[in-house]
């Protein structure tokens, strides 16, 4: 089981890399640099594809996506064989179904010439797929399968952490709308908004951009509040402290990158890293939410659940 957990962690990191590669494609506006799908210029590897910047970004994204798809299938098969808990097996197969659907959405974006709605759905499903893989990684750990919890339980932390992870996901969705509607520089100043706190005039792009900034403040407050509760009440629990600290670091990095995106007029590097760091923040908050939920459960729950699953 330890090896399965490590493989799931490796796959989660590969999914973040895949999301970063997708962010790079959008940052370079290279989505149609390979105009056919599922082939690339009629074959598997276009001749000298690595020599053309935009083709390298798009085709490289496809190669990483194919690799992640195969790894996800391997995870589902491994889980099916090694995992006794039915719901974990289903979770792994759901992740595989998600990556297949993600590949089809990616192909659809090319076939339909990058319609914003499909591109946004593609971005949203990518983050949901990451959450599924992260969940498999967490629940296959030896600590999660232990018969005793490491805490007396904290229902408020469980609710806080769950709401924080959900809020981060919503914020990422708003960011996807912003990116794919071309509103990244609809408000060209930072930290002020056209010299003030509220836009003096409104449009769809300005509204989405402003909502993303307000969302960033809400996410920062939620992450800080959740982490503060962990660090003040559960300081001795590494399973909670590690993701709480990780979320704080990811949050600080994400805010810095968001500012850099505006101040550099959407330079490729900060734009791409902003997407990748958002995925890291989401994954870290999900780990914290799952660990908080486990800590809030009665100590006898894992043993009882295991007995029921064996009986089933």
C-alpha cells in the first residue's frame, strides 16, 4: 500500500505539471498551433516539433497529457488489485474517467477553434481531476488507514478546511473565465483599481477581473483563518500542520504571481506559474480538508468501516 500511495503522489505532481503545460499553451496563445486532433499534423510527432516555440508548447502539452492518462489507468488498475475499500477503487476509476473526458474536451477545443465555454470547461475539469488524484493519494496513505485518529476531533476545523478548498476551486474557475475571455488586463493597474478601490466604469471583462481580485481576498482570509486554527489548536499534528503551512506558502506565492501578471502585462512566465500555483494551492487545501475530516471522525470509525467493507 505504501508503494501505491507513493505512485498516487507522483501522479498528483504529474497532473500539476500537466496543468502548468496547459497554462503555458494559453499564455503563448498556442492552442491552434497544432490544428488537428487526435493526430498532430497527421501523425504522432510532427517533424522537428520541438524547434517551433508554439508547436513545442501545444504538442508537448499533448505528450504530457497522454503520459498522465496512461499513469492514471495504471493507478486505477493497481488500486483495483491492491485496495480492499470499494469506495477507494471507485475513486481511482472516477479519476480515470475524468482524464478521458478531459482529453475529449481538449480535442473539442481544437476542433471547434477554442470556444471560451469549452476551454473554461477544460480548465475546470483539469482541477477536478487533480482533486480526485490527490484524494486517492491521501486515502491510500498508511496514516489514513490507521485504526486510530490522531486528534480528539475539531468539527469547526473540518468545516473551515472544506469551505476553504471549495472557495479556492471557485476562485480558479473565475480565473479560467478571466483568462479565456481575454480579461487578464481589463484592470491594468495593481494593487489599485484604476487608481481607486472600485472600477469607475464596468464591462464584462472588468467585472470578471474585479471579481477575481475580490475572490483572492476571500481566499486569503479563508486560508489564513484555517491555518491559524491549525497552528493554534493542533500544533503537534504534522498531518494538519504540514498542509496548513504549505497552503500559506502557496497563497503568498500565488498573490505575488497574480500581481506580476498585471505588472508585466501578462508575461508568459508569471502567467503560467500563476496557473500552476493555483493548482498547488487547491491540492494542498484539499489535503488539509481531508485530514481535518479524518481527525474529526470518531476513533472507531476506520475499524468499523473496514469491517463493513470486508463483509461486503
